[in-house]
C-alpha cells in the first residue's frame, strides 16, 4: 500500500528527477503524524472540558509538586509559549476556578499562579486519561521500538535545539 507521502515523492521523482526528495519520507510523514496526534490528544482534553492550553497550564503546575504554584514567567518557560499566551490561558483557568493568582511571598509586586483543589482533581483525571490515550497511540510499536524511536527523536530535537 502506498501512502500520501509516497505518492508525493513519486510525483517529485517524475517531475524533478534531479532532486533527492527522500527527506519527505521522514519529514512529511512526521508532519502528518504530528497533526493526527494533536487531534487525538485534543479529543481527550475536550472530554474533560479542557483545551490544549488549559491542559498545559494545569499539567505544568501539577507536575511541580506541592504547593503546585509558579510565576507567570516560570509557566511561560516551562510551557514554551509567550507570557501573553500564558496570561490568556491562566485567565481561562481562573474563570473556571482551576487556579488562583496570588501575591508572591518572595516579591510583593509579583504574582504566583497556583492550582486549586478543583484544578488538581481535574488535571489528575485528565492526565490519567491522557496517559491511557498515549499508550493506545503507541500500541503499534513494541517496547523496544518505542525506546529506539524516543532516542532518535531526542537526538534530533537536541540537534535542532527544540
């Protein structure tokens, strides 16, 4: 069976035989898989009333351990989005009662974003479902294949500075 990327590569081979289009075999497929994975992940977040951004904020706070709080700058650094994006995400979480915005104990001018009990309970349920979903998505690979793939992707990410 020929997939979409193989068909595209064959077309380029026909039209531009002077170019090596083989990188599309990896990059094209990785891009298509990434888009599909995002759809699969977002569907589970939605089952818990969360968008991707809210899930990211709650999960980042939860994995910190008690007291489950970070500054907006720390949240931006750990979620790899701008402080403006963090503000919007935090505002949505505040409106739902999943987080609070408190005055920092270290700097009275600063703020700290902290999980509420409701936010912690929600992210615990959502993360459990998320992990189940990720295991499901990787069932196509053996444990050894997963380890090899993870290592290759880690090496590539480090090389790209991602």
